[in-house]
C-alpha cells in the first residue's frame, strides 16, 4: 500500500485528482502543502512506501531548510492557468505600483510570507539588498497597505489582490509547477523497470496498479494511447522525458503481459541491423591494386569475389588508352 500525501491548501485542490490518477489505490493523507515533504520522510523512516504532491516552490523551500534530504522530484506536472499573470503561481517581490524597483529605499522593511522565508532570503542576498524582515503567515499585502512594510514577497496568481493593495511586481523570484516527490532509486535502468513489472504480474496484489492494468486490457490499451498522445504534445524537453517514461511503463506492461522480453526486442533490432548493412563489408573495401610492367600491360590480380561491383578494366600502358571490357 502506497501512502500518498496531498496538500489541503485551497490553491492546490487539483493535487488530489492527480494523486487518484497516478496512484489510484493509495491511501490519501491531507496535510498543509508546506508540510508534505516532512510527512513523506517521516513515513519513509518507519518503512512505509510514501510519496506526495505539492507546489515546486514549497519543495524548494524545504530543500533549503533540509539540505541533506533524500527526497527528489519523481514527476513534474506543468502548471498552466490562462488567468494567471505568469500562467502559473509565481513568487514575486512587490512594491508601490506608482514607483519602480530603482526607487527601493535603503534597508527597506520587507514583509515575507513565512512559507518562503529561505527562498526570499536567498533572492535578496543575490540582489545585494539589505533589509529589515517582517515574517507573516498570510495577508502580507495588508502590511504594505497600513504602512508597516515598504515591500512584500509573496505568491502572485491572477494579480487581483496586489492590484487592490496598490502593488505591482518588481521582480519574479520563483515560478512553480506541481511536482510528485519521493525517494528515488539510483541507477534504475529500463531492465529494472521490466523486472519490477514481471514481479507484479507473478505476485498478484489487488492494490497493484500493474495488476489492475493486466486485468483490464481495454484500460491498458487506452492508457498506452493517452501517454503516446502526451509524448507528441510535450511542450519542452523535461515534459517529453516525463511523458516518455510514462509511455515506456505502459508499453512494458503490455509486452510483459504477452510474454515478450526486452531480449526479444534486442534480437529483432540486431536482425534489422544486419539486414540494413546489405553486402558484405569486404566488397566495398576490396583494394584495387595494379602492377605495372615495362613494355607490358597492367596485370590485375584475380578477384575471386564474383559479387564485386568493380568492372574489370585493361589498360594499354604504351598508348595509355583504356579499353573497357
């Protein structure tokens, strides 16, 4: 049984749907989005098989706080919303809408959403901005509205709330996608994936997604077609990699189900490779050597290979006229 940790934050409600799609038989546990990585590690430490889904910005913050974490991104899901200013949630530095970032005062008071404390500190250090921090768990714009802060760092989506507060974006800090995270296995090759699928087939488990596919051939074929379409419509290299990994999984399930092995496919590729070579290599690389004799003819050694593509020629050395046979 897989434990799947999902965020209960209102802005991440779609994560539960994603969890049900990729891990349909898992046990769902809801926590705050910023706590998802911590819960995954705690479950892993007690021997549970755990993964989770959250915003990429929250995971980056966690990695800055816990630099030796064993967690990594398993799958990235592009977050695209036409109504968002940057088409996805973006951590931004905000300031007076009637001014520019060049007008930032010395040692400004910056209200920072505490969920992004370390991301913000890293950005401000990179920009060489000396500041007085004010950390808040929410309503960061209010600190600016009532004159408590000069600048704000928080997530921007549609931009409606910052506009109402008289703010605008001075700088983008971090654009966030949705990510599935867990503990990755190093050196996991395609043969390992195939072997894992075989084990799932040979050891039936009602909670196994592979078993569900095996028992429902129509679902397996439909998923194979869906993933092939996602490979074709991938928007960038990273997305292409993820979708290709999905496609290979479903492809391996169907060939394993039919008793076809990776070695069978390798043998077929080897057969095709031999066929494409055509004639034997020596036909193309057979040297054509001519031995000249004074007052005689050039004598060509007998080429025993009857498949040679080289036409025999006799050369008259005296008059230098070539007579083709």
